[in-house]
């Protein structure tokens, strides 16, 4: 599919498509398991989390492997991105659970993890010459905006009625899927 690209770019593009697949399965699960009326519970809907998990895991492996760019100039060091992600998670975990009394769920980890993954990928695409500095910074800013909106949705969820909470839970999934498609299109159009 992406045969005209080097191995690392192909890995990241494949990872993006896998991550979109992950979000499609996760969104399908959300749509039927959290319907305000007539929700489908248990494994009748929960089985959708299995392909979501498998696509997500494969996506992370592909994007991380592809983003390792030795001997080339990157915008940020990988160590700084990873340490920043761990620090951001620790701070957000403390702030949301202790200060704001928000029940801790896996979504916070997923929000921060996705943001770190985006930073690694955009950094790798810049180092490979697929993105200019301006395009890279634009995608990094967009990733922070998507993460911030997702965090707001995360914080609001338990204070919303069932219909608003249902919609609120879909917003991060849709934004992240759009972002992954945009990053992929950005590479394809830059060629």
C-alpha cells in the first residue's frame, strides 16, 4: 500500500491506519454499550474491545518502531517526549483524582499515551524529512489541542446526564481518528 516510502515511514503510516481501526472498534463498542436506552452490555458488546485492543497494540508497535530515527535531526529528543509523557500523566492523575475528585479510568492513560505517540510520530516524520518544521509544529499543536479537548471531556463525563455523557464520550475518539487520518494524509500529500 505504501511501497514508495522507506520502511520507517511505512511503519508509521500502517500504525496510523491500525490506530484508526482501533478507534472504529472502540467507538462501535461505545455506541452500543453506552446508549442511554437499550445499551448492550457484557460480551454482547465487549467483544469489540478485543479487536480494538489488538489494533491499538499493533499500531503502537508500528508507530514506535517507525519513529526511531538514528543519526538524524529531530525536533525533540525521544527521552524528553517519554519523560514529558510520564510527568504529564503523573501530574494529571494527581490533579484530576486528588484535586478534582474525578474517578480514575483508563481514558486518562489513553489520552496521555496517544499524545506521546503523536509526538514520537511527528518527531520521526520530521527527522525523516517527511514534514517541514512548520508542519511538524502544527501537528504537535493540534495534538495538544485534541488532548486538551479530550481531557475536558474526561473531566465532564460523570457530571453529565446519560445523553450528554454518551456524546461526550465519543468526542475524543472522533477527534483522535481525524487527527490520525490528517497525519497520514499529510505524509501522502508531502510526497
